[in-house]
């Protein structure tokens, strides 16, 4: 049972480039999330999805896009990379509702230069 | 709206000493509260959660937390620190509605000295 898998683990982008951060889970979880982690700031929610075909913005969605075509996959797209998007990105999933804890992926460390 | 404040960005204890990491929350609905641990270069792992059952919650690795509604607190404790407890700890509160969104505190780095 792999849990939540994120790829790549590390990436360096030049300003203006685009990329997709991949996230897949094999636990049949309905709810999936993308967070970014910056030092001293905790985790901030970028986008989330409560099921295939349903996505919504979180606290810091600008510069990002997501899609959810299947239950398993929830990719995060950066269209025009900016230095402010240098961060560690975490994908997480949960079965449903408020009282379940998340299962996190191991993260993607992105640097934009 | 929900929010979380973790008091102290860095806490240092000696091995064998009591660990106390503080978390205060604000919530417009009965809260569900969580503590996560993050070891270097890893994702976050659930330590324990409060979901309106017992107010004293026991988690993995000997940690526990007590929900105190009157103080709006959910502090994390461990009677005796071990070197392997050195990590960053995050408190989180569940947002309103049924989206499962979590609001995280800023994190507390625990250092354990030999």
C-alpha cells in the first residue's frame, strides 16, 4: 500500500517556465489537498477536491491550477513560475469529512530561479 | 473562522525531560483538532486527533494532548523526551463545513539535547 505518492521530489525551474506536480493515492480517498510549506508559516492550502470532477480554491490559489479527473490523481499545475512559488509542496488525502486525519505525501521541493 | 496559534517556534528540552508544546485555537464550530509531526525532509505524520470524544487523547510515540474548551487549548505533552522526538510539530484545526480542510499553526521545532 503506497499511500500518497508525489513526483518529482526536487525540481529547479526558471522564471516563466511551467510544470506539473503529480500526486496519486491508492487508498480510494475522496478528498485531496495541495498545501505549500514555507519556513515559519506553517502550511497554506492552495486547492482542494472533494471528489472526481470537483475542485475549489484554498487560501493561496494564485498562480496555480488543478484538475481531478479520477479519484486517484490530483495534479497541481504551475503555469508561469515566479520566485514567490519557491516552496515545499505537499499533497494530502483523507477519506471524507472533518474528523479524519490526512495522509501526506513526502513532498516536492521546488526552487524558481 | 478557524485559526491556530502555536506558542513558541522553537522549544528545547533535555533528554528525559517533559515535553510541552502549546496550541491555542479559535473556531466558530465545535472543533476537531490534530497534531502532526514532521521529521527532516519528510511529509507530515498524524500524531493524534480530538474529535469530540474523550478530552484526553493518546497518540503514537507516547504523546498525548488534552482538549480544554474553557482555555481553547490543545497542548501536546510527553512525559520523557527521547532524542528521536526531535522534529517539527504542527497543530491543526478542521475548518467549518464538510470539506475536510485543515488550518495549520506555524509549527514548533522541538530540539532534544543529550
